[in-house]
C-alpha cells in the first residue's frame, strides 16, 4: 500500500457502511447499547455546544460525537493491521480495542468527568473497565460478544487503556490512533477548510518512516496538537466552558446518582434542565471582566518536537514532548452567569499549511 492508495477521510462518517467492515465482530460491537450510547455524547463536551451553537451540518458548523471519533480510531487501527499484515486474531484485537477505547465516557465527555469523579468516584477509565468486563448498568453485551470471538475482555481493556505496549506503540505511545484522530477532528472546529493531514496519512507516515515527507507529516501533526490545546481545549474559552458546566451540575448534584454516569446527554438534560438552558442562553463576554470575579487556576499543556531525537529510530517518547504550565484566568462571579471569553485564533492560523492536504 502507498500513500496514494488511502481513501478520503470523512469525519462525519469515518466508516461509511457495513460493507467497509464486513467482519461480523465489528458489526455486532457497533450494534451494542453501550456503543450506540456514544452517539449522544459530544466529542468535546461542553465546548461542542458553546462553539457550535446552531449545528446544521455545514463545514465549520458541525458537532461531533464520541461515536464518530471511536469509528475513526477503529478505521486507523484497521489501516495499521492491513499495512503490517496482522493475522485475523490480532486484527480483531486492535480493532476492538480501538473501537471501544472511549466506551466509558460520561455525558459531556471530559467536561463533567471531574464532577462524577468527585461526587461518585467514577471516571471514564473505571466506567470503561466496568462496561468491557460486564460490570456496568449496561450489562454484559460487549463482554459476551468479545468472548464469543475468542477475545479476552481483560486484554482488550489493557490494550485500549495503553497498559499494553504492543503494536508499535499505537495505543501506548504519544503518536497513537486515539490522539491522531482526536486532534485532527478537533482542528475541524477551528478551521474546517485548513490544509491539515488526514488521520490516515499520519498513521501511514508513522508506520512507514522512510522519507522526509513522513517525518514532516508526523511532526506537523504534533504541531497541530499544540495549536488545538492552546487555542481550543485548554484555552481560556475551553477552560471556562468546562467550568460553567461543572458549576451548574455541582449545584444540582443531589438529583444525580452514580448510575447517571451512564446516561446519554439527552437523558442528563432531562435531569438537569439548567444545563441545557446554559447552552441556550450563554453570552460572549465583552472585554475584560468587570465587577465581582473569580480566579480559576488551570493547567495548560504545550507540545513540541525535540529534534535531538531521530524520527527514523522511533524514539517517540523523547522526540514528541509535552509540558504543563500553571495559569490563572478570571471569570465572572457567580459563575453560572453564563459568560464566556470568546475563542480567539491568531491570524497565522488562516494561512497555516504544514505541507499536507486532506
């Protein structure tokens, strides 16, 4: 397979039809209650609702789901299996782990994870483990399917969580299927028509590692990760988005229980309608915060390439680095006033081209 053989990547439908994946295991897993639930879990949580107020399906005006992302990650795992020629059992293992890696996400994804963790002692790692091992309110559906195809749910869980360092680090290393798909998907919120590499091409380049173009593709992806965190996920806008949602849910936590972690977002809005009202009625903050304000400490994350370490030797943990920065932002008090700092993207992003196409 060459780079030219890769198919166009559609973030709305990474796996288009059943014909794209004729393995009955895949078809059974995507039909489970637990996986279908991800279709009502926004990919960026609260950020999705604030950043895309009136989704109509047009480029730049779409919300994405954890289900779409999970299908994309499974597509990348399947591409890897095809390129390196994995036998069927290993192919099913990597594709199942990729497909199910986010099955334990809460309504609003990472946005409300701290609320559920602090209040009920559950997060997406715990929930994902319970779902795969048949110990969640969603039952044993996934567990029994995996066992029926000769797969060990414990092994699928270990691989999906990154605890197993197999398959060239595509689950456990910095350049992994989940991060590749998730970062480039997130970039579509910022600049839907930007010249960014497709997830398929980043995976291909990371496997191939034979040319300067391969190195530029993977290094360029890591630069996109830095931009995505700096201007969206851990920007003041992103931090304030999560904090506002957390504040509303914390103030109504008596209505929820541990089992509500496994709700869809529609079901959560039924229990906490104030959350939907926040999404409908928030406003962008005009200028500097005035009057009463609250200081919110948070950790920013920055990503860079350390060129002292050779790309072709696959020393990714040293080459692709990250650091955390302690920052503080000011938001209006009371926080449920629903004011957000407007997201700002520097002018150079409009002309950003990392020498790749879609």
